[in-house]
């Protein structure tokens, strides 16, 4: 967990990174910005940091070794020599420009920011922030002209909408630093340039990672095995989804044996689950831990992918939140239609 209450914004430089594919230019400032207005400094801190609100950390990586990851090396040079701040801003901006070669990538302002006084998992450390603003909003401006008020408009950056961001904390250098990112724009594949092409990050293998990993595997099992093709009713699939996510919401620690007893229950389904787990680990080239502390941010993030809606033709949507025993499926021969019977005590 990170804490920004006592963080300081020490240095900042702004460049403009265009889209290389469209032959837009890279415009470099000659020097950093001297921030003398405390109000502007506070606004910038809010703009840069407020979007970082969940415990999802990454590490830099490279298939040929960390020394080949460009941003990792530039960050290391800054942490070892703070006087190289401007030089590293140029290096990182040029690297980002080189990776901005997809036609849908927007150009925009690039910021490199040096922070101090960050608290990450109880450790005080410095951080290097990399940010990019790609979208402009239109703001109304009311101004007085003699005895009248008039309206105008200006184009500017909405401080509540950070487009792209990366915080590199000066800790765990040997593992690729502790890094967190924000990417609010371009949800399609070309957006991967920020996390993969430009930064080249992998999820840090912590409790967030293990929680997310296990829930992803559960979702895959229900979608690929515990499904219609294997004659599993849709209501039973939703019931298993509900029990899975509720187990993670209710418990602080995960234990796979307990999970299988309380959630999966049926021996034949447990066997299929174990087989799918082995397949999933092989297919994704990672290990699924059987015990770990449950991270609630990861549970919240994955919960939206666990569907609770039973769609019946185009007439009804039944939201199932639990208690599968109060839902019965049948068949009406006279109508030649299936039906569900729902049992309840109160109607609101």
C-alpha cells in the first residue's frame, strides 16, 4: 500500500511527444520548470497521483535481462545521480517517441517528475513519475467586461483525468523496482504500447498477483469446463461464480483445500478443477499458489467479470446473488418451453 500524504514534488520537466507514425515531432524543453507557486504544485500533485488508488504493482522486465530494459536503466541512472534528471527526461521522452508508432496513438505533453517522501508498504523512498496527457477538455470562462459578464472558452487539461502515468519507486531494484501504472485511454490492443512496448512491465508476484491469478483461473474453469457443453445449467455456473467470489470477499487468507470443500464441494467437479488448474498453469506458464493472503483490491477488480445475470430469451434478466436452492428449472410440455421457479419470502 502507498501513502502520498507527505510526498514532495521536487523537480519537473515537460516535453511534447508526437506520433512518430504520422511524422509528428518530438519537442524538447531546454530545461525543467521552476515551481514557485504552492497552489500550482498542489494541483499537479493531485493530477499526477489521485488516479493511483489500488495495490497493483509491476516490475520492469526484459527477456535478455533487466540491463536491456531502457526505462529501468534510465530510472537507475537518475536514482544513482539526481543531477542527471534532465538528461533522463530526454532519454525517456525519446524512447517513448520511438514506441509511439501506431496510427491510433495520440501525441501529447510528457512529464518527468521527481518525488520524495513516498511511503510504500511502510518504507519511505523516492520515486520517479512518468506521465502523459493526450486529451484536452473545453472549459467555460466567465469574465467581466466593464459592467457586464461575458462567456468564453479555453482548451486545457482536466486535472481529474490523468491519461497515462507510471510511478517507479526506488525500492526492490534487483527485481525491477516496484512500479505502478495508470492507462485511461485507448483500451484496444494499441494501448499496450504504454505498459508493454514502452515500459515492458510484468505483474509483481505479490498477494495482489496471486489473488488475481487464482480468480482468473476460476473464471476460465467455469467458462471452458463448467459450462453448457458439459451439460452444466447456466444457473449452476452463476452459482459457482457467486460462491467463488464470495469466498474471496469473506476470507482474509486463501487455502485451496478449504476453497474446494466450501465452494466446489462435488468430488467429480473437484477432479475436473484440478485438471484444469494443471492445464491453465502450463498454458499460461505460471504457477497458481494454493495459499496466500487475499488482496481485496484484486477481488474488487475481478468481481465485475463474474457475471450474475441469467438471461432468458429477450424477456427476462434474472440476477442471482446466491441461494441456488431457491431456484428450480422445469419444462412445460403444453407450451413447449422451459421455466424457472423462484422461491422468496419478501417482495420489494
